C-alpha cells in the first residue's frame, strides 16, 4: 500500500486571477503537507541506505513529511487526465519558467506566473513535492522532513568532505555544508586538530594545509555598537559552521575533511515522490485528484534530472504494489550523472563533477547509460533501465554544457567511448550549442566570474514540443523522432584533440583543453551499498573514462543534435563552456555555464581583427534578412517535429532588432 498517511491542504486560491485557459478553463492552486508512514522492513524499501536505522513509531513505521502543491483545473472534467510532476530544483518550482516562459515563483498565483499558458492550455495538472531532505526553510522552498539514522539511539559518526569556492572577498564564515540553503552535518568535536582544512589552486593541484589554529568550528554574529566604534562582531563556537580568521581567498578551492554525526536518511526522498505520485494516481480517501489521473509524467532539470535517473536505477518507478509510477520522464541537462543522495552523509546541493570544483564526487559513477553495457575499467555490467515491467518511457535532453562539464557523452556511449544504441523506449536529444541554464526571460547576458558573456541561445520552445512527443508516445504509442545526438561513427562526437583542430581560430579566444575528465575513483568497497570510506577518494592511476564532445562547424557551433533557430541562423559562436576569469581559476572552465563569442559585425571589422568567421552583414544583409533566416529555421523544426507551430511567430518576434538585448549587434 502507499506510504501516504494523509494529505492536508493548508492553502487554496484561484490561479492567474481566474483566467480561463482554453478548454481546460480556470485553474486553482492547492498546497499543504503530505505525511508518510512506511515499514522499514518492506522489501521494496531495502535499497534505501540506513532505512533500518531510522526511528520508528509505536506501530513500527518510519514517519516523514513533505510540502506538496498542485495547480489543477477547477473543473476536473476539463483536465487532460495527465499529471505533470515537476521535481523542482533545490526546493524551487521551475517548470512554469521553462515550459510556459513564465516569471518564476515558489507560490505561483499571478498572471505572470502562467506565462504563455502552455501547460494549462493542454489541461495538465501540475504537481510538486519536497523530495530533498537536507534543505533549510526559506524563500518558499519545498521541504522534506526526514529522520536521522542512529545506532540503537546513539549518534552515528563518519567522515565528511566539503569544498568551498567563494567569488568575492570578505567571506570569513560559511555553513559546513557550504550552502546557506542546505543543512550541515554537525561536527563531532570542535577541536580543529582532528579535522583537516586545505586549499589548492586547481582541482588537481597539491593540497596545502591550513594550520588548525588559523580556523575554527564557529559562526559569526553581528550587532550594532553603542559607542560608535563600528559594527560589533562575535565569533561563537558552533558545530555547524566554519570560520577562517584570514578569510577565504576568492577563486581558491578550500576543502574540509572532518568527523561528522547524524546522517539523514536522504534516500527516502525517492520513496516520498514514488508514494505521492502513486497516491494521486490510485488513491481514494483524501486524494484531491481522485480518479482524475490516467498518465503521470516527470520532468527535472540538472539536479532533478539526475534524481529521475537515480530513482529509476534504484527501482523506485515501481510502487509498493509493483505498478508503474511515471509513464514517461523528461530528464533535462542531467548528463551522465545520477544523485549523491542515497549514501550515508550524502550532500545533495553541490554542483557535481565540474572541471574545477566538486571534481571528486560520487555523482558520476557507472552505469551512465540507460542501455546495458560493460564498464571496461572494472568489468561490471549494468544499466539504468533494467525493469521492463515498470520502467518509464524516457526522453533525455542535454545541452552542449553537459558534454563539456557533466560527462554527457557517457549517457550515449559505452565507457570506452563507443556509440551505444539507446533502448527502444528511450530518446536522447542534444540541444546543440546551448547552455545548461537557458533562461527563457534572459535580458543582457552577464559574464559573472567568467571571460565571456553567457550563452544566449533560446531553447524553451523545445520543451513544449518534447512534452507533446512524450504524451503521444505514452498515450497512443506514436514514437518520437529518432534520437538526435552526436555519434562517433559519423564523426560528430569527437575527442578533445579533434575538437581543438575544428574550432575556429578566433583572435584572442581562450578555449578549454577538453571536457571535464572522469577518472575511476575509489570511494571504498561499500560505495554501491551507500557507504563512503575514503574522503577524498583515491584516483585509480591510469584508469579514465572516455569523455567526448560534439564536433563543430566552421563557426564553432555544434554540428549534431537539434539546432534551435538561433543556432541555425547564428549571430555568434555559442559554446557550452565558458572560461574562468583571472583570479577565479583562469584557464579552467566555469561552473556549468556556456558562452557567446560574437561574430564580427561587418566585413571591415572581420578584416581588421583577422577573424575567420563571416560577419553578420555578410550573412544576413539587414535585420529583415536575419528575421527571415530565423523564421525559416523555425519552420524546418516544425516540419521535423521539434517545434510547435505557435512558436514560429515567437521566434520571429525575438529576432527583431537583431535579438537585442541578448545580442549587441552594431549595424545601425
């Protein structure tokens, strides 16, 4: 039976001022708490690390609770009987931003939160649940309250490793987790001699120890002074914060290894989603969607895309009655990773596996692909999809950033880099030359800590077409277009050396050596059971997975994949990578961000700079020529099934005036 004990609705109000969304009509917003009670001895829960060490109630059940929210048609008969579950990202609701081009909000209620209304015009019920059990409250984040594992009521201790990279001077104190929004595992002792704090310039640089007396387990508190002597500051001994007297130097990698206590049973996050969605599909008493869900789809981007992959791998797309939970899933920008969640003392929040920071995490571990393959480094054979009776249909979409920074090629090859055919129920699409976080409402792009402005390619319209594909596939068996990915066999998936030969010689350009590498890491013999014994892990010498990147054309833009209109009719070289600026690890790639390197505006500028790429004027002639090129590209995508007809006009409107403010074209 479902682990949902009770749903309690705390808020209910009309959405978007009662606006009617076509045949689906008006929508309402519900939110509240979901209470769960599960049997720790149940066979379907044994994949959850430390489940048998969680406290139980008088009935022998493990209890936990989560925030939930629903946006649903006021008249349930007008829905399309499909639940669209947004995993959220670090507790934040995201799908309306990306599918509806809406203004983001953790309590959507206003018309601007509906955006273009796509999900509502289709009649979807949109659902959210807190699944991440290490979040702190604040800013409307969706929370999941989970138990702490103990040994017979006594605290469990273990070794924890955390990295800190600050981007501005004057930072002296941080939570041990490194994230204000993430809970920290408390230190067993405040004696810094029992811990090790180091810093290094690059991921592979030698670790330089910081003396125990130069830092503390402590937090800062501030207050006003009565004597006009400046702001008061107190350093308070504390088992959840780190304080460095000299401050953290921006751009350096600081690493703390310490003895911690009180691991949270984080793997129950998978159980919470499973049981909540199963209850909405099949539950009776207290179910606000009773009898109204025929199909359930899940979408997650980045962290939550990996969460979807991890949940499927661990078997949580089967509910307690072995029924399929999600009929189809849409992991976006997950690359080749899964989650660092179902391990003791796991850390869910950090951006994993970058070239620079968080390079040594257990997120990117075999199996990487949905299809069964063999790890050529260890001899192990495995797959993410291995339960055909309950596995969902999968459409995974990645951008160029995942190939460069998230080992995305390993999701479509074997571990030696050879093409791997996706299973029949899987489609992979590369969204060519776009970046990990492609903000639909981006204005003028920023550089941040990087050399170049962020990648400006618009891809949100592809989400809408892909969801329609998935629904046709799950509902009527109409298969989507074949996977559109780079391949070794046709030369569109290449090693770093070949990519560097292909990339245009743009004057003064700083380019990466290659994608973020992936060595075989030894975390100890029990990592697959959820226990890390080595922190930092040991790099197994001479054993490295083959990570490759998309081949590029003469402009430096990706050849393979689904090319958005802005990539088919470019105004720049759009990269999935960006380079760190001086002072922030110059020479290494930035944190999952792309870049835009503009074309010369005119033939004269091209000649003066020696740029090999054709100028904008040579390509399009004038604004009208650019709008025509974008419109033609959009219509090609409609014909191929990757764009909705309604998005052709949107693409043309964005192209007016050279796509400003995303681009700064100076031809006026």
